[in-house]
C-alpha cells in the first residue's frame, strides 16, 4: 500500500499576512471606512456651505428693508425742512408724509 504524501509549501510571513488579509477583506474594509469618513466630511462641508448661502440670501432682504426705512426717514426730514423753510404748507407736508408712509 502506497502512502500518498502531500507537498505543503511553507509560506513566508508576508505571504501569510497578505493571504489572511485577502480572506478577511481587511484592506477593503479600511478603504470602505476611509470612503465613508470622507463622504461624511463632504456632507458636513456641504451643509455649512448651504447655511452660508442661505444667510447671504436672507441678509439683502433685511438690508433692503433697513435701506427703505432709512430712505423714508431721510425723505421725511427733507420734507420737514422744506415745510419749516416755508416752501411747503402744512397741508402739503401732511399729504406727502401720508403718501410716503403708506
């Protein structure tokens, strides 16, 4: 009866760790973790950018309201000066003031 022998080649230390890594998928898991981390960071940056853009869109509206109010105040002061100088009558001043405020 003949005994069959299997020839087993010993692997080097690096080859063994590479084979283990391939089997367990360590490299793929590390790459996937890195990708997920980068995606999370990108999402955070995108959220910050969207918040800044939203603030920029809101600010001009507030500034425009302020500018309109400031313009009205300036115009009222001009009308008052004209009325005090005698160029406008009290009735004309009141009419212009009412039109401006409405």
